[in-house]
C-alpha cells in the first residue's frame, strides 16, 4: 500500500500560495522646510533668507513645484488683433497731437498774446523817446530865444552852468585811467581756483577825487557822467554810479591836459594809493591820453515843483520861475579829500 505524497512540509503548516508582487504607493513629496520649520514662501522664511544670504532665495524657490506662465498661442487671430490694436492706438495719438498743435497755433494763445504785448510796449517806448527828444529840442530853442532877449551875458552864464553841472556833453583832449581787477591769485592746496582782488567803490571815489584835484574839467566812468551830486556805491559785488551798475574794467575819462593830469595824480596822495593797490593787491591800472575824448551829459533831474523867487536887489524883477528841489547841481570842487559819493 503506497502512501500519498503530500506537499505539506514537516511541521504541519501548509504552504501559503504565492501572492503577486504589488507596486508600492508613490511616496508623498513633503513640502521642504527651512531650519526653523517654515515653508520657503512664508514671510518669515523669505525674510531670514534675504537677511542671511540673498543668493540662497532662488535655491529655496527652486524646491517648490512651480509652473511657468504659459505664453499665448501665436495664431493668425492674435496677430490680427495685435495689429488692429496698434493701428487704433497710433490713430488716437496722432489725433491728440494734431489737436494740441491746433490749440497752440492761434494768435489768442497766451504766448502769442504776451509777445504781442511786448512788441506794443517797445513801440510805445520808442514813441515816448522820440517825443522826449522833440520836446527837449523845443525847450532848448525857447530857452535860447529867451536868453537872446534877456540881459547881456545870460547865455554865456547858462552855458557855463550847464557845463559845470554836467547838463551837456563835453569833448576835448584828456586822459583815460583804467582800473581792472587783479588776476587770479595762486590757489590754495585742495582748491580749484585762487581769489581775485576786485576794484571797490572806494577805489573809484579816490581816483575820481584825485582827477578833480588835478584840474579835470569833466569826468565820467564807463560812460556815466560824474558831478558833485553823483553817488558811487557798492551793492554786493557790483559797483553802482547813480544807481547804474558798472562792470570792470572801469575806464575813468577826464578832460583836460592829459600829461598834466597824470603828473598831478602821480605826485599826489591819489597816485600813492593807486600804486599801493597795484603792488599789494595786484589791481591793474593803465593810462592812455587822447585828443578827442567825450564825456556824456548826466541824467536829467526830474522837475517836481517850481516857484517864483525874489529878485536880487538892484535887478529888474522878472516872473521867470526857478526850480526848487529839482536836484540842481553845483560845480564840483577840486578837493582831493572830497567825497563824490
């Protein structure tokens, strides 16, 4: 009797059927965290990353699953819409520019009106200047007529007074004294340029008084007539003569004997002062004689009030008014220490 073979192994436990190998589930990707337990995109994590090492921020961002922006598809429809939008936008800009140009073109624009007012003001000023010159000529003719019918020697006395007060221009031989600021001095270490010694109002006053004392008949500075009532002042870095600014070089024109004027100035205290300006401060000066020099007339004073005066004892009473408070000038005195300011 044969025994049946059994697949049961020794021990009495039947073998288990073989199970098919199953695929393990995909591992879940964990969100990377920083050493502080934060996600890369949390505010505190980015703040710490930026403060510690800004170059590591991109590395943190790269660990996160991101997606790139998808570009729109390049189709015929999108190209057509783009071209149409560009045409409409360009057309609108062209219309706007044209409207702006048309609005600024008419003569009623603010700029055109301002230009027109400036032209009208200039024309009116020219007309007033012409009228003033014509009136001045009429007054001179009437004055000459009155003087011819007046007492003997009146015309000569008036001419002398006009010359002494600078009311008329004068011409003749003379000398021109030029005063110019010094050249730039050597610059200090660390600076770009040196200082410049400038001619002051006091320097011009001393020079003018010296020429008066030397016997000058008429004096002007850069075309401004100097009289006994002229003011030489300084405002900031500008020198003013009768409130008119002048700029260097300052050319002082004096009528008279040129050689005598220069010699008298050099031998006086004025010459010593000018030489010290040149040697100590580098103020440049030069003399130039001339035979046909001209000094203009002073600015005419404004007549504000006129009244009659009592005639001198023994003279024939007249009703001719004289000006009071009109700024009538007196002949300058040849005082070297005087102040023409």
